[in-house]
C-alpha cells in the first residue's frame, strides 16, 4: 500500500454512492460512461456481500458515448431519468451523480434535474478530477440528501447519527455501541442519516435534539445542519477509553443531563474489560507500517498509547507486530474487539 496516500483520498463518486445507495427506495443515476457505473456497482456489491448484506444497489447509467461526450450528454440524462420513472418498484427519489467527464464537458446537470418531475430528482456534485476526494463525495451526498428534509418546529428527544461509514465491516457493531452508550441517558436514535432508510424518513432529519457526526471530517455537514435546523452536534463517534468517557460528558452537557453516574459505570465497565487482558502485560509489541500516519489517517496515536500503558505493553522495534486499525475503535465495545485481535496476535507471536 503506498505510504503517501491519505485515507480520505479516492473516487468522489464512490464516496457519494456509499451514502445515497443506503436510501432503499431511491435510484442512483450515474451520468457518465458506463464503466464508471460498472466499477462502482462491482465495488459496492462485493463490499455488501462481505458484510453479509445481499441488497443490490439500484444504479442506472446514462452510458455516454464518444459522440455525447463531444457534443453534450444532457439529452442522455433526460432519457435516463424518464427510464428511472418506469422502473418497478417505482423509486421514491432519484439522485443524479455527475462523473469527471461530465463536469469537464460542462453538462448542466442541475438544470436537467430542475425540470418538472413527479418525484424528487436531486443532483450531487461528484466529479473528482476537478478537486474532489472520497470524503468530498460523502459530504456532498449528505448535504444533497438533506435538501429533502422538512423544517421541524418541535424537537424530539432523539439523536440523529450523521455519516456512518456504510462500507466498513463494523458499521452495525458501532451502531450497537452508540445505542448502548446513549441508553445511559434514555436517548433513542431518531434517524440514521444515511443507513437503511427510506426517502420519507429524511423528513425527520431536523427533528432530533442532537446530531452525532461519524468523524470530524464531517464538520462542514454538522455546521450546515445546525444552521438549517438549529441542532447542536458532537463532532465524532467516541474513540478509545478516555474518549468514550469524554463523549458521555458531552452528550450529557448538550442534552442537559447529569453525567456522573454514566461516567462512573462506564469507567467500571472499562476496568472489567482491561482485566480480561492482564496476561498481555510485559509483551514487546510494535504497530504496523501505517503507524507514522496514525494521526492524519484518522487514528489517534493517543488511543494506542493509552491502551499500551493500561496493559503494560512495551512498544519496541523488534516487538510482535500488531495492527493499528482504521477507523479507530468506536467506544469501549470497539476497544474490546480490537484487544481480542491483539491478544490472538500476541499469543501467536509468543509461540514462534
């Protein structure tokens, strides 16, 4: 793996599709050559199968030819939107994602989407050649989908999760961990924006009392949703042990609840978990070759240091190699799963 690549780099189109394909009654139109759709369909389908999900993303391609790339592809997009209307089951919304070549030739995708249609047709800017990354696609897709939300005059007690990583293997385990932590305050999840929802569900986006962003890279999304709906937000899922306790304190502060009991009980739970791995004390370990990139790669070095100190692990160049995961483990539950992997690696390395 190249060592000079940032984890958020990659195809802008793929980043957006990782979001809007989770709107189950929507169809995504990829405006560009057929290869862009084929590549992304294969990637999404394989990833979903790897995560034990058999759902097939509903993608259409305008399939631009050389002639349309030279003379413009807006008519092809109009035909594709018409075709999408006739699909069975009928979609409740359409998302139109532009490819690099489409923005390069200057097709006015927004004007086509603004025609009178009998369902929402939402354009998303996803042309990476003109200055976008995978993360740009994620943020643009979240903001585009948010245009389907309606103003809410009354807030519920629920929490809205913003920007879950739908392609990561632990996405549902991380959701379960958030549910466990929020239960300290009797806070339900109002909406997973966007995971496994319908178009109509997006109307609830502004109804929650608190938004929780998946990671700090989504800060612009959090700020925009606060501007639109007045909803405060926490800028990241909890990571690490101390980070989880800080997260509980922040949830309590923003929802006006006393956090002392929650923090005390969670700290005791963390001590129970650490006690399972006391046998690892004194082992010499080292972290994989990505370790120089941990901070910029979204993995806080402090989490590694925190756990090494808590378990009395000695970090050394000749130590047993351990994996520094990406993304960082979410909550105490994520730490627990990671420590099990470390335990297996250390046991195997100790017997060589």
